[in-house]
């Protein structure tokens, strides 16, 4: 397995763990009553786990591809990565929620706003946490995808420094 594949797989595994755990805490405990109050009539008796796990797998792939891989290649900091992840979350959660608001009878504008805010923070936080965790776990040459930077810089503690 090459370095890029190893780093990307590690990002995926870490991101899915962070996202899944935090989202389940939100859905299952923190906001459970909120969703029941606002969209309770539309909720299933039990979760359709095939659909839920498919969402997690696809969405985490999007976070890795559109946020974490570019962040690693650019040696982006945590704030930049959180901001890029937050934008992806706002766009993705906004797409679902605004479409639901436009098409579903009884979908709440309040749920739309709260869920878009949640998606923004969840995705941004997951991206930043994943970058930080993988930077701690992997040698910097597995996290960085920029061949020019690997050649021209030494690495210390996961950060590039001039080799002069």
C-alpha cells in the first residue's frame, strides 16, 4: 500500500469514528426530544440502519476527499480545515434540509436551521479532529501529499520546517 493510500484510509477510519460517535450522541440524547417534537410524525419506529450506514460511509468519503486530502496536501492548519469542513457540512445539510422544507408537508423551518447549524459544526469539527488525530498517529510523510514539500523540507513533529 502506498503512502497516500495509507494516510487516506487512516483519515477515513478516524473520521467515521469521530463523526458516528458525535452524531449518535446528538441524535440519540442531546436533540432527541427536539426532533421528536418537530418531525416526530415523520420518524420511523426504528432506524433503517442500511440507509443510515450508507449515508455515513458516503458522507465521510466526501469529508476525506473534499476537505482532508486537500488539507493534508496544503499542510493546512486546524482552523482552515474546520472552516472547509464546516462549509461542506453547511452545503450538504442545507441541501437536504432546504429540499425537505420545500417539498415535505410539515417539515419545520426550525429543524432546517438547527440541522444546518449542526451539520456545519459536526462536519467542521470532525474534519479538524481527524486532521489532528491523524497528524499525531502518522509520520508526517504519510499525512502530507505534496511531493515538492517532502523533498524540500525536513519534518519535525508533523510540521514542515526549512531544511537549511
